C-alpha cells in the first residue's frame, strides 16, 4: 500500500495573475479572454475555472487537460 500526501491529492488552484507568473507562455490578456469566452470554448465544462465570490481561480491540471484536448483533431492529427 502506498501513502499519498496531502500535496499529491490537493488540487492546485491559482489566481489568473499567479497562473501567468508560473506559466509565462500564457499572457494575462489571453487567459482573461479565454475565461470571458469560457461558455463557448468549452473551458467552463472542463471545470478548470472556479469562482469563489469575485475571485476567479484556475484549476491547473484541468486547464492543461482542456488545452491538450483543444489540439486533438486538428489539421496535423
């Protein structure tokens, strides 16, 4: 039986600013545009965006899963 730590089981939620700081390939305006259009681009149904009052948080793992799924079925696949 393997032990899992709390850090391994707790999802990582980041604010938009924290996410862009940790992942410089993503610019603040681009992430905000994705969040603004989350209902039409599938980001909402992925569960990657969580709102707590006025604060918008990004579930890091779900965001990258959503991003991976966006590239499937493209012209090169």
